[in-house]
C-alpha cells in the first residue's frame, strides 16, 4: 500500500487506473500479484522473477513519465507565464535571453522574409490578441503589425517599443534607403551592440514591471546577457582595429549598417536598395561602380534575404568582391542551435565583414553565442 499511496500523491492521473475508486496494489513478492481491488485477484505466474521485476519497473516508469508530463502542464498553467510576442528574430532572441523559461514567447515576423514590408495575415490577430506584452523595434519598422496589434490588444496588454527609448529623435539616421523626406528613420539600431545592450536593459525592466514574481530570474539572466554583449562589443572594436583604415567602408545592398558604422568608426559609402525596395536606376548603378573603383573598396555586401543580381553586377564591373551573406534580422542556423541567437548573428556578420575587408576575426572567437537562458522561444521561419 505504501507504493500505491506514493503513486497517488505523486500523480492524479494514476486515479484513472483505479477500479471502483480504489487504487490497485502491487506486490513484489512472487508470485507477482496485481490486485484489482474488486476482491478478484488475478495471479500471473512467469518463468523468472527477473522478467516480472523488469515489467514492473517499466510500468512504473511509464506511469511516472506520463504523469510527469501532465504535472508539467499543470505547473505551467499554475505559474501563469506572461505571454510575450515580439517582431524580428534579433529582438526575439534578446527577449528570450532575459525571459528564459519564465515567459511564453513568439516572434511574429518569420525569419528570412523582408521585415520592412511584412504584413501579418488575419490569423495573426489571434496570436496578438493573446499577448500580454508585444515588444517591437519601433522607428516605423513594423507599422502593419502594430496596427493589427492595436486593433486586437486585450485589456491590460501593451505594446512596448524599444527603438524610441534607446535613442532620441536627434540621433535618428536618415539615408539612401530611408530618406528624410519620407519621414521614416533607418530602424536597424540592434546592429550596434551598444544599442542591443540598451534594448536588453529595457526588456529586463519591462519584464520585471509586468511580472515581479520572477524579478530575480530576469535580473540574473540580464546580468549574464549584458556581460556577453559587452564582450561582443569589445570583440567588434578589437577586430575593427585589424582592418586597414582605408578599408573601413561599407557598401551594402540593404541599408542596415549606419548605427553600426557610427559606433565602430566605419563609413557607409552607399546602399544599393532604394526606399521602395526596387532595383536602383541605371544611373545610380554607374555612379556606384565609379565610386567603388575610385575608392578601391575591397568588398561589397549583399544579404541573404535580398538576393541582388544588380549588386553582383556592380561588384564585378568595379572589380570588387561580392559577398551576399550579411544578415540584419535572420539568425544563423536553426532554432535550438547555439548560434541561432542575436549574438550568433553578430559574430557571423563580423567574421564575414572583417575577413573580406582585410582584417582578422580572431577576437570574435572569445564570444560565446549561446543564449544565457536556453532557447525558449517560438521562432517562425519562412519555409
Ligand atoms: Zn532590414
């Protein structure tokens, strides 16, 4: 009866095994007897005691595993995790690093698609209406998502924008793909590790405010993550010192590097992608080829999300290397991989960039990309 009591208290689903509300009893003495508590004893006699013991252990393991899963679900329900929805994958990764397993987290914008033109589908309103907290980059990156979120916000829920709390309007950058006359600043703040650090502190404070029960967990995770970001920032600075001064210039297809350039002493000499995401005009193409030749830019960079035959052609005609591997919001690897993280994305970008511009990526080897609090996030993928 001792075994039976333990089972019962450990697991409510064991009750389903009882007959007439009474628990079955298990006797370990031979012959092996399973009492069905109806008063009818069924006696099983097997050739060896070893088989019987093995079967009993298997059965117990099965019950405890099944019950364990049910209890996990019940515990999660009882814990009432706050439901957080984010937008682009780097922000999802930053939030995952701090929230760990204390939050329910979904990134709404699939990796590998153009986040600047992403429009949520009507069924996304269900996800947005279930969120307690929607964390966005802001600076007009996710306008259609924000509109749908506003229309479906549940009582008490809120939209939290990181970008506008990170820099002042006077620090906004307008450029080729994000011209001032259109009124939308360049939104790619997170490619500057200092701003990512600011994002992380904002996320920590907002999660603590929303869910003070888990304050110490958020603070511990954030402390570790901030340290990691400082190591990353330092490694980028060190790596850049190995690039000849004259090569610290960027020509990219997608215009996502101006805040990076401002922090680390690069010059963005141009971006090929116009603000309407169409191809540049033939005149612009000729101008860029001339500029690359004149300034002897060793490499030009495309991105995986925007394959660009035009930039490839520009590079070929200007006799510069074309590298189409930079990412601004698609994390490398697959969800669950250590490098599938914001830090992993930066390490990969910097390695590609430093080596192509005549520098060394050695300093980046000391940066561990793995998320500090595990990979507890639902990342959507393009395919
Ligand atoms: Zn972008």
